[in-house]
C-alpha cells in the first residue's frame, strides 16, 4: 500500500506539470491566433470636419485580430506623420480609430473634395494609351495639345528671296524713291493673318491629373480542392488607361470640351507644373521646316 502511494505522488506531480504546459500552450495558441498587436491612433474627443489633424488629438491603442484588408482602411501609428496637418473630410468621433477615408478623398470616393479650389471642376476625359502613355499617375501634369484639320495639299510651296546683284534693267526705278501716306492720327489699322490647316497648339498647359482609370481585365484560373474537384477562380488585373480625371476651372473646361469634340488631342506629361505660352505649329511652319536647310536653287547673274 505504501508503495502504491509512493507511485501516485510522482504521477500527480507529472499530471500537474502537463496541465500547466497544456494551459500555457493553449494560451500561446490563442494569443498567436489573435495576431500581432497593431497600434492605431484613436480620437480622444470628437474632431469636426475641416479640422487640421495634430498628434495631441489622438491616443494610441493596440488592437489584434484584424486582417490585412481591414487594417488597410485605418491609419496606423507609423503612418500618422503623413496625415498631420491634413484637414478632416468628415467627423472623427471620440474613441474611433482614424480612417484613411476621413483624410484621403480618393479613399472616400469623392474626388471633388481633392480640388485645390472649390470653383474648379473634375473633368473626365476619355483617352487611349497612345495619347497619354501607360505610365501616367495621379499628381502628374499634362499639356493638352489640340490638333485641327488634316493634310489636303497636293504640293508644298516655298518662296526663296535674294538680292539681285546684276546690271540694271531698262526702265528700273532709281533707289531712294519714297511715297506719301494718306493716314491720319487715330485711323484704325488692321492686318489679317490666315493659316492653312492642319495646325497644332497647346491650348491648356499644366493641367493637374487627379485620377487615372484603367480597364479591369478579368481572367479565370482553375484550382483543385481537397476532393479533387475543379474550383474556378477569377482574378482581376489592370489594363491600359481608358480615362483620366483633370482639375480645371470653368473656362478651361469649355476649351477642353471644344477641343475634344472638334479635333484630336495629345497629352504629354510631366511631374511638375512648368512650361509657358507656345506659338503653335501650322502647315506653313511645316513647309518652312521642310525647306529649311535644303540646297537652294543656283543663282545666276542673268536672273
């Protein structure tokens, strides 16, 4: 009987140790299952819309168990510096974590809130990759080049001028002859310039790109579950640019609307606003460019 008691005590102790190990293991598994804690800024009191964000308005709170898609909607502690000074777009209630949608118009889906001037408009412009390329991003600037007309000429003409150095022909005028003018002070003068089409002109320089929209291409892939049955899955990837959203004032919007419906558009991009007024390029300019530098006709004294 004494031997049996001597055997029981070690078993009881071993059982207690195993129970403690199991308890610790279960606690660790539960803790790991809840995920790594993430620090989120939480509003100390209500923050009205239009308030510039400051660190003093928030406290940090550790949260667990949020998946990546949920966390993506919140401003995390290490991201808060990027929104300091930004004005809130909506009420942030006391005790609520800060959502990106409260400070980022694109996350909220209201692009108009990102306009630099309330009087400006968001202009959706259908484009192709041939017009703007596939590497344009929001925040870039484009020059809207308007091209009007098509080449209809069958020939190109170019007038060459030079000084005649040959002998005077019979009846030629003597140099130095002057004529009188009948103009009086205050008379209106006019001079009409005419250009042959086609022509190209930067009609809107330094236009800010607010958003870039691309085609959504859906593809199906096959995967197999544990039972060996085929389970189709759909994937979505972005394709070429189909539309861009530009910030314009009302007059610029009228110019762009006219250009869009009456000619062809090209939109070269830059990272920062720059450039100045241009003269445009006409068919006459192309003729001059074509003939510039070409060998001129041989001059002969008898001409």
